[in-house]
C-alpha cells in the first residue's frame, strides 16, 4: 500500500461499504467461500491499487457520481485504503476457514468484516479508518519517546 496524498468522494466510500455489506451478508447466509474470495479480490484492489481503481469505486463513478454532482467535501484516501487492507485480512481468514472445513472461522471473520462495512454504510463510521488514525497517533508518540 503506497503512500498517497489523494482524496476521494466520501459518498463513494459509503456506496462501496453498502455493496460490501450486502455481499458479506450473502456470504454469511450461504457460507460461500467463492463469493468471499471475490470480495477479497475487491478489498485487495482497493488496498493496493487505490480506491479509484477498486470495482465498487468505478461502479459508483460510472453510475451515481454523475447524477449526484461534485461532492462538497473530500476525504484523504489513505485511511480507507488501510480499511480495505484490514477487510482483505478478514476475508482471507474467512476463505481459509471455509476452505479447510472450519465454518465457524469463516463465519466469525466474515461477521467482523460485515460489522465494519455495515457501520460505514449505515452511519458513515469507518472502523478501519479509525484504527489507521489511532495507529498513526501511537507511532508518532513512540517516535517522540526515547528508546
């Protein structure tokens, strides 16, 4: 995940979170490792390729963004990219759980990712973004403290 000073439309982030929450809800209902693997690829695209190249970001720009007009504010891209990486981690654990017959692990990992996506979709609260900001604060404090 390369550093980035770019900014993104927060409406696109909530759109992506909504689609993600729906996909993860279907995974929870069906225990589909294949669908969870597809979502993992979407997370990876956002985390490593950038949110503008992520499938749900592209879908938002090609459909809703044009109708909504320009956003009134933008958000830094790096925290949501970090959140995508966290989602990728949970999705990979979930896929592995389903693949090796540990359905409970697949369910728990998917449920964590679903909760985070739902919080963002419903309330605009990005849990992964908050973890990113907290980690930046902790790292900044540690750098200032003599070892």
